[in-house]
C-alpha cells in the first residue's frame, strides 16, 4: 500500500531535472526559477520549526544521472522527505530503454528508503492529450507511469499520478516550449504534491476553466514553437549537448528555510 500518513517532516530534498529545478516558473530573489518544489517546501516549513530544504535538481538530467549524482548527496543529508521526479528526458531520446530507466529510479528509491527517508514519486501525464508531437512518446510515458506505480507500491512511497487527469490539458499551464510548466502549472503541481502527502485536497483536479486561444493564435503559436523551441532542441541533440551543461543546483546545501511572512 502507498503511504498516506501525514508526518511532520522537518527536512526535504528535491531531486530531478528541469521539472523540479523549476523551469519556467517565476524568478525568485536569487535570480533562479522558483518551481513547485520550492513552493512545496514553503508550505512544509509552515508546519514545523527550523525546517530545512535543499534542491539538487538540474535541467536536462536523465534518471541514471539523478541516481548517480543526486541520490548519494541526498542520503548524506539524511532528510525526512525526498522527491524523485525524472524520466521525461529519457523518454524523448532515440535510445530510450524502459527497463534501464525504471531500474535507475528503483535503485535510487531503494537506497533512499533504506537510509530512512520518505520518498515522493511522480508518474507523469499523457502528453498526447495536448500535443501531437509530444504524443509520439505517449506509449513510452504510459509504460513508465505503470513502472512508477509499481515502484511506489513496492517501496511504500507517496505518489503523484498525472495520467488521465485533464487538469494539465490547458495551454495556460505550460510554457511556450510546451515541455515545461508555466507559473500557473507550477502552482498546480504544488497542489498535486500536497494532496499526495496528505496535506492538501483534490480540488486541483478541476481548476477554473480558461478561455481557449483562437485558432489563428494557436496556429501562430505552432510556428513559433517549431522555430523557437523544437529546432534548438534538435540541434542540441545532434551536438550531444544538454540544457544542463554548466548548470549547478540552486540549493545544494540542506539549509534552514523560513516560511514566508
């Protein structure tokens, strides 16, 4: 059974890729994106004194990189709670291997649970609901989703499962690149995590409706996306480069996080 008990977590470490780093949320006072994990940490900090938080996520990271680079750092910090969200970058690559990707997650989760940390896992949504191009990896993410459900059940993890949920289908919850969440999307992802941890409710599943863009506007948006986002992404793949090259974690030390005034 997946754990549902609400606990007074006093420390939290976030692991993963651009999703957890916070692209493309609002920019904080430090000049870095905020993101759902930072927002979640602020809520958790209101529940206990002397709350500590670290965010080790770096854009472009694959699951094996998260396992090899970030999991050992998290274990050394001995936090009460760890979130592990990765896998989309793997699914977008030509040489994607479900077994290899899921095994990397499972090995990371096993090590984190053995160290005493609770783990929050993410099973991502169906990209075919909002994008024909992203829909090409629908089968891959569907299988990955099933693997995350099994890992969560096996290791008694908390789980956020986006599959089949229409809340994220609206364009306003996504950045213009159609891969990263907008500020509204990060707010929604925070509510998802809070519900999974037993702190929030399920109202996030039925957000207020947003007026859809006009057909002409959507058509112009497709052209802008092809030129401004898909083409540069393909060029990076051909060069063997990553968006995370040269990027360091924004909160690499488990330090005190005071709740907002």
